[in-house]
């Protein structure tokens, strides 16, 4: 296990280092698909410079990162190393995480369980999916701070799965502090931790509420500490509107791979607030139905939530996508139930190639326009949604087979098929 | 969503698609070609019309009187050009100043990567001279350009003369709202490149030039003028620019409208328009015109000095005077009036030309085919690739006892992990090796020229071209056995996976190419799609290898050279064709390093490796 992992790491680091040195890194770090106004390294540098000059980095409309990040970079300017460390760390932690997670399944029915051997390779596959994913490589070479967010979320997942309530709450609050949206991950975290401690999910039970209060206290407490820490470091509350206001009210309509920019660029100003609310509630809303449906499977719920966040968040980049894509090998036992995987992967592939082409035609050649680019963005997101819903369907289908047996018979004895209507 | 979720319907559709795969592919191919040929048929095309309001409804009256004097200036210019043996900078500056322009010069120098044998140049050094007529009626935020190249020999003197004549006349008019820049550029495109880079403060190709001293506003449109005789019979409009980019169709409409108004014969691709579209000869005439445009666009090189403007988002075209032996004659005064009219209309523009089409093909000057009409032709070809990919996917994902829905599947046994690793390696090896060959093809020709010249009796240019051909051929011999080094015998599964990857790769590649340069994408699709569709390790080797070579990118280029000559009604012998082919390769490499044309890197770094993958599949065992 260690040898392939080391090899993988070496390959990943080499690819990044090579790209880093090449002239491409400049180009990549300017791509709108890879960096968003929130995560662009260029803006971090600007913020640092302002901080050095003794000016609040949030004056002006350039810097939107959280204060702790900027202080972090203040001390650790060699970012490449940070990102490498982060990916390495994540890799190792992931490994442990899935080694742990592997214990959960063997209760399942015979044909559908995964052999221990397959389980054994899952952490490696996850590491490979994350580290060699071109999206991750791009976002690392662009020095996007997205890698940092991903690392925090990965740490959160790890600590949750290990059952460490305090660490889980702390990392969740850090992730929320970075970019609000991971807030929705508290539902799966709670479900998982309760499952581990054999607390039934029952609204009438005091132990259930007691656990929720405990977790909420830890979460809010650490969030409070972080926010106050930022306040004391900066000496002002400037960063609140500049970071969270920026995320929630979407003033920057630079094209990206998300759904917000075109919609809000085209909209009449007096509808803006309404649709802003609709769009933002949309991100959070899926938590409720999904956690009701996937009450028993919090790990899958985490995957779904991450996917939903990365599709519907206000400034998505390819780095966010790579985070939930890293989970795909975990669900390799679902592959036989996937229906559209070929179609979806073709579309994703084609869209990723078409993004720069249509950008070129729109911005440089001037012969196409924003509609071309947005069409591809839409297609890309539709493909992602199809991918996620396909996995969801496959998961439910597998559950169905686990309860009713793999070979369904009709009443007359012929073979039955399941139809989703 | 019924199709996506109902397994029965899905199964029916997929079995239909896999069972009828080959017939559907053949039908799609024929339909694609037929659709493309149908584009030139006049009832299927649209008439051109002026979309831009600012240029459409306003009337202008052309009064340019001084054609004869312009020609006299041209003769004077020619005399000075002969005396100085190049660009008569001093004389031009003095003349332009006398006409009341602000005159500036720009020096530039450029060493080509290897000597250009067509134009006989290697170390290029020259000067651009340009004069700015400041707009009297508006803040000088926008500009128009009229340029004429100062060519060696006796060419183009009339164009410079007419340019100076127009400058003098324009100077005395009061209605200009945009600066007009009169540019005489030396060494045609190289000078133009230096001037444009200087004007926009960019340096994309590593050329040496002195910064511009004077500047107008942002350039809205440009025309380049080429006239080589006192009296011409027709005017030819050249639209194709760098990387197959075209100017807004309104510029062509403007030219056509004025030719109609003033009564000048106008052509596109050197072909007059004919009215007998319903006869066979009329249709074939339209096809010829359109094919010429397709070939020129596919070459990705600028076909006139205007070609480089397009990169800076400036609509531009070249107007060429043609003197053939027709009865109908036009003098310089008429051409001057035509240009005056066009500039006055351009002067009326309120914003950049954007109303009309940017993606079009023209079977004649008065008709065009827009992107919505020609893309289906390409789409029909691309669908073949997707169908093949689907077929392969179904084959790969259904081992014998498996139905599509996956329920009756037998769980893959343990050990699959190692098998997939072997599969992965046998997939990666050809991919990496063919791309390395592509990189070698891209890098080596220019790097190795000195060595080649030392060791072989060839000139530098020949060295470059022959190295390119040698690397290309070596690529055929090299990689087709390599996957065995790592993974032993190639498996049935192995080539299917490789072919699936190659087919999808080709589909994405061609799709992106067709969006940027439709003609190139279509020609490549025409030759590469059949290859991609039929190649398996089980077809007869020798015959298929022959077909594969015939349809490879280099042979496509060779055929295109002959076909192009045929279309221009200048058929050539095989010997000349071969020489032309070699010079086309060297021109392609030069275009890439001088102007940043993307065709050469596209072919060497992406298309050729992709083709090599299919070559690999043929020799899989």
C-alpha cells in the first residue's frame, strides 16, 4: 500500500512542479474556470500587500478571503509548499478515513458487498482520483486557495468518521468560516456521530436533543472564537461584508462555471434580491430532503451535499468539483447500477475542452458571445447534476436490492425490472 | 426522462444503435457530405443584407476626382522605390507631410527561424510609414486604417499612389469623425505584424520593433489595398485571416453594395457571380467558389495583409485589383470613389461591427451560409464518432452473460485490479508515445536544421521540411509495438479501451477545431472519421494500413494542395505538386513562428498523435 501511494505522490508532485515551472502556470492562474474572485492567488497577493502597508485588505473590492487565511499567508508565503503539504496530508488522512469506513459495510448481503481486497484499494483510488484529477492539478498550479478549503473539509470528514466530536465541530466551523456553504454538512455529521454513539434519531428522545445541543455548542463556540480572533487580528469588522456579503449577494459577475453570473447579469435590477434569495436558498434547501432520505447513510449524504454545494454555490471552480469527484471510487460498488455514466462522462469531457475554446471565441476573437459560453456552462452543470442523481439512484437501488434480494421476480415468476417513474 | 430511466426503452434504443451501427454511420457520413455540398446550392443559402443600421440607411455621395493624379504619384513612388532599392521612407514622409498628415515611422527587424524561399528573405529589416489624419468632428477615440503594402519589384505602386491621393482628398473633407490612418507597410505581413504589435503594445512573437510615436484611437475597421496596374477589370475581396478568422459579414456586404452602386465588377476567390444557379455549371461554379473559401480558411494563414488585424478584434479585408483581359475596364478614379464611399460609411459607425455574422461561408458575394446551416454537416460526421464510442462502450460493459441493466451480472473476480492496471498501462503507453512523437515533430525540424545542413547537401529550408517529413514517417514505424513491452500480449479488451479513448479524443478535438475554424475541422473530419470508424486489429492489415496512410493528415495536406490548384484552374504536374507541398509545409511552420498561426501546432501536437493511436490499434497484436 505504501509503495504505490508514494509513487502516486511522486507523480502528482512531479506533474505539479513541472506545470509550475512551465509558462503555462501564468495562463492557468488567469483562467476563470480555475480561480474565482474568492480564491484567486492574485487577489491574495494584493491583500497581503495592503496588509503590509497597514491598510485594511478589505478596502476596495479586490480581496475577499477570510482574515485568518491572509494571516496564514502572511507567515507562509511559499504557497506551493503549503498546497503540497495539504494535498499530502489530505491524502494520508483520506487513507485512514476510508480504511475506517471500510469496516462499516460487511453487514450487507452477499453479492453486493465489496471484497476486503477491493476495500483495501479504495483509499489509494481516492488519493489517485484527487491527486491526479486534472481539475485539482489545474487549481493547484493556479495557486487557488480552493485547495485550502478542500483540505479543511477533508479534515472535517476525517475527524467525523473517526468519531471525534470536538474536532469535527472545530473543522466544520473552520470550513463554514471559509465559505458559508459547508454549514449544510452539519446534518450528515450529526447523523453519523449519532449513529456511532447509538443515539436513535428520534425527536422525542432527550438524548437526541442533548447531543444536538452539545454539537451546536461546540460548533458555535469555535465559530465564535474564530470570528473574534479575526476581529482582533484586523481590528475591524470590515471582513464580514467583504467576505460573506460577497459570497451571498454575488456582486462579482465575472463568468465562471457556475450558474449565477449570466442569470444575474441579464436580470432587471429590482428582481435581483428575490432571485438572489431563491438561488441561495436552493443551495441549502437540499439538506432537508436528502437527510430525511439518507438518514441511515450519512457518508453518502456528505458526498451528495458536497456535490450540491459545488454545483450551486455562487463562485464555483473546478477545484470544488474535484473534491466530490474524489469520492467516486468509494462508491465503486454502485457502478453496476449506474445508467448514464457514459453519456455524462462524455459531456463532462467535451465541456471541459470547450470552455477555453468558447472563451477564446468570445473574449479574444470576438466572434462568439457570452451565450455560447453560458450554454456550455449550463451543459456542464446539467451533466454534473445527472452524475450526482445517477449515483443517488444507484445507491437507492442497491438499498432496495439489499432488502428484497438481487433477482426480483414478478408474481408470475418472470424476471422483473425496476422502473423509476 | 423516460429514456434515461426506463430500462426497457433504453435497452431497445441501445440494441438498435449497436445493431445498426455500421449502416447508421455510413448514412451519417453520406448525409454529412451531401449536406455540405448542398450548402452551395443557391435556394439553400441566404442573400446577404446589411445588418448594421449606421451603414445601411445613410446616403453618401462619392466625389473623389483625382484618380489620374494618384496614378502619377504612384509612378513617382515607383521611381523613388527603384532608386533607394526598398521603401523610399524620406520621400513618403515628405509627401505625406505635404498632404497635411501627421507622419511617423516605425523600424522593425526580424530574423526568420529559417530562410523563406518563396519570398527569399531571412533577416528582415524594414520601416513602416504611416500618417494620421486627425478627425475634425469628434474626440479622437476611434480610428480607421487604410493600408497598402510596399512590395518589392513593380507591384503595388498604384495602391500606394491611390492611398496618397485619397489621403489628400480626405484631408480636405470636414465630416470625419474617426481618425484615419494611412499606412504603408514594408515586407507585407511582417511589417503589418510589427505595426499592429506596436500599436497595441503587445509582443506575441518576439519581434524587434521601435515603439510607435503617434497613435490614433481604437481601430474600428481596416482595409488593405493591392493594385498593380493603372486600369483594372475587377476587384477581388479577400476575407480569410489568421487561423481562419473572418471579418464581420457586414464588411463584405459594404463592399458588395458599393460595387453594385458604382458599377464595378467584383469577385470573391477570383470568381465572378453567376445568375444561372439552376444549371449544372452554375452550381459547380458556386461549389468551386465555396470550396476555395473552405480551403483557404482551413490553411489558417492570412491571405492578405488584413489577416492580422482580425486578431485584435478589428474587422478588416483586403481589396485586390485584378487586371484580366475582360472588356470591362475601371479606372483609378472609380476605385477611389468606391473606397471613399466605404470609408464614409465606416465613419458613420456608432459601435464596432457586430450585427452581422462572424461565422459564414460564401458561395458567391451575394449569398452566404451561416453557422447554423453548415454546422449540421460537421455534426453528422461527428455523430459517427459518438455512435462508434457508444458501440465500443456497450461491447466493453457487456461481457457475454450480462444484460444492459447490470442485474444479472456476475461480480468481477478478485484479481481484476491487476488486470485493470495492465490495461491502464497498455492504454497509457501508446498515448504517451504518440504524443511524444507529436512533440518531436513540433520541436525537431527547427532545432535540427543546423545539424542537418552540416551533414546533408540541403538548404536550411529543405532541411526543416525534410526533417518534419522524416519524423512524421518515423512515427509510423515507432510506436505500434510498444504497448507489448510493458503488458505482454495485447488483449481484446485492451484495444477496445484504447479505441474508445481515441474516438472520444478525436471527437472532442474535431469539435473544438470546427468551432474555431470550421473548414479545418470539416476537412480533418472528412478524412479522419472513416479511419476512426473502421479501424480494428482484425481488418486486413496491408490494405487498411494503406488506407490509413492515405487518410493521414500529411496526405490530406498533399491532396488539398492538388485540389486547391485544381479549383483555381491551375492544375499542376505531380512533380510541381510535390514541390508545392514541401513549400506549403515550410510556410505553415513559418506562419506559426512569425504570426502565431495555430494550424501547425494543432496538427503536430494533437491531430497527428490522435491519428497514431488509430495506427496503433491496427497493429495491436
